[in-house]
C-alpha cells in the first residue's frame, strides 16, 4: 500500500492526482506541514469502518417507519437589541 502526502495547496491544484493516488493507498493532506486530512476511496473507508449499512439500518428504524413526524412550536419571544454598554 502506497502512502502519498500532498500539501493543501497541491491538493487544491490537482485533486485528480489525489484521487488517483487514493486508489493505491491513503493520501495525507497537510496543512502548514502537519497532517490534517486523509483521503481514501469509499470502498477502503467502508472496509476500515465496517459500515455497509444505511443510516436507517444503523438507527434500527424499520424501513416502513422511516418517516418521522416532527411537531414544532413557534417561539413567541421577541428579539431585543443587545446592551453593549
């Protein structure tokens, strides 16, 4: 597995290169010389996290009950100017 390191500037200027490199292994993206982000292919991300389920599956909500009604109330509070004295 090849590890590629790119600066934020290099990543912004050539995202295609970063995406191609991610097919061979993780791409470390640095910010001011320090690792800040890691780019992976989605398949590799799923392999690492073991998450192949949808958010509905993860929440344990049956698919036919996935729609949820949410009741909200309107606030009657009136905005007041901030006292900056």
